[in-house]
């Protein structure tokens, strides 16, 4: 599924199933930012963990590292998972005149 962030920068996915693995990619970053991720989201019956991943030449994702980020789970039904992803600026600045 594809989701676009709103003006507040929040992307909302619905229909996430328990005991399922999801592969997440940011396809377009805001202007002057690099794309973040990719990630692998592993949703258990009562918990979820977000793992960093790398993209293989064939487009599949592979989990990098054993340690993931446990996600905050709230609500009873439906449950809500929250994760914060920070965009990284390219970090380039043009020099001042004569700099």
C-alpha cells in the first residue's frame, strides 16, 4: 500500500495485521532531504518492532542487525503503533560570497 504524509508529516497506515511482517520504504523525501529507511516492521500478537534494512539488487529488503526499535503500542482494538522517523538534511550549504 502507498501512503502520503499530510501537512503535519504524519503517515497513517490502516489494516495492519498481527503476526505479519511489512517492508517499508520512503519513496520521496521532502525537498532538500534524503529518503529515510528502508525498514522491516515485524508485528506480533501484542508487540511490534521496527528493524533497519538494506535493499538488495532485486528490490527485496534484508534486516540489518539483530536490534530493532520496539514500537509504542496503544489502544485496545484497534491497536495503534507509533514510530518517529526523522528526515536527514543533505547538509550542503552554498558558501558565503567570498567565502
